[in-house]
């Protein structure tokens, strides 16, 4: 029996209602803020306006989140210096966005002094106090193991996004105060929690210029209007969870991924849609990550997209290739992307 942790997600191309993103339109690999106002028309209609994007793949994302929590919750959920006021504001924001963006799936109401948030997708009702702190959970079917430890933990299990909270104090110091990261792309909540922007992004090749603007970037995501940005990489599977620490009873080789086989090629563009919603009155910001996969065997049939992806890979520095796990496979990947066209 295959572990749930190893199950793969559907690609965008196989989704019933696909959301199309291609965040390398200029054909170059760049490390930059790339923030645009949330709601900008990116070709997907109303869903581009939303913080949370729920689609026909919800059940798979939910299953993987529950599997990650069951394996070891501390690997995927961490908090550090997460003030009650910020936690309340973040919970309120998530609940408001979910109920406004998907009234057919979520509702909230007052009952006997409690605030009740109900998900029709999962059948769960969260009973919250006046500070939106979790008091109890009513399950439609079997209980979740381990039990939800906080409102953020419970709310994250109702979405297809990973969730992070950034805080800043009056002196200007910033830190990651909460991370719910069940779909990590070769990084972990444990290594980032409590760290500032510069330290969090230090391992990213090409981040030097952005890190010099760290204070400005943090100020933007806290004080300015909600924003969206995209990040991308290449993977050889569509597994959402690539935590750097291998789960028990799964081999390191099977878990690691990023091994391109030119004789039996599988290649996917792993896209992260990241939103930032500032809470300036609390000197904090909600940060979400939604992961999508696009099948490169289909993507390369579009000459324009194939050229831009190939060009972006060619533009990567040696450090970027190492960081993205492409050093040993770059040439094979480029041959895979272009071989059907070079012989014409």
C-alpha cells in the first residue's frame, strides 16, 4: 500500500477547472520581489482576486495535509512569539476571506456565546471564543488525529494553501511567527520559524539584492495593499510534500525526488502562487502559498512556452542550478524540452 505521503497531485492540465499561471513570461530566471496587486487580471477571472483558491483537487490536498500532520505535526506546524492579538487578527482574516470568497463552502455565526466556523467541504465546525481561539471541534465523521492544536492549525486544514505569518516589532525587527507548511518544497517550518527575512532567504541563490532591501520588502507586505507574486521550479513528480527530512518507513531515494530520467522522462513546472495580506494595525502579515503543477510534456508543445522555459533554464547561474537541484540534469532537461523540434 502506497503511503499517503507519496501520493501525487493532478496537474493543471488534468484539472476540471484549470487555473493557468506561467510565471516566467520574460524567459529569464530572476530572483526579485515581483509583487503585483492582488486581483490583477492574470487571465483566470474572479479566482485571481481571491486569497484562497479551492478547486476539484481539494480532497487530495486535504488528504495530504492530514497525512503530514499524522506523520509528525511538529515537522509541519511551528509558532514562535505569536502574540494573541496577531493570532486573533489572522484567524479573523482567514475566516472572513473563506466565507466571502466561498459562501457555498463556509459560513460563520454566533451561538451560545461562541463563534462557530463551519466548513461544508470537510463537515467540521470550529467553536471559537471571542478572541477566535479554538475551544472545540465538531466532526461530521471520524476525528482528526492528532487533534487540532490551535485555530490556525484547524483553519489551515480547510484550505489548499500553506500559511505563514510574519511579525514586526516597534524597533523594526521582523520574524516568522507561525508556519503551517504541509507542502514544503525542500525546506521546512522547523528551520525557518523565528528567523528574520534575511536569514530565511539566505540559502536562496541570487537573493543578495533582495536581502539588502529586506526591511523595505517587509514594510511593503505589512503596510501596503494585498499583493500576489509567483515562484517556480522544476520537479520530476507532482508530490506536494518534499520536506527535507525523510519520513520513517520511506527510503531516502524514493522521498528525495529531483532525479530526471532521460529514458523515461517526467518533468513538471512547480508553481507557487504566493499572496501577502498586511495587518498594519498589528504590524503583521498573512502569507499564503498555493502549489500547482504543469506538465512539461504538454507545455513544450506550445512553441512560445517551450522557448521561454528553455531560455529561463539556460539563464540560471551555477548557484541557482545547485539551489534548484538541476546541476546534473540541466542538459538532459533541455534536450527533452527541445528534441521534438530540433529535428524538424
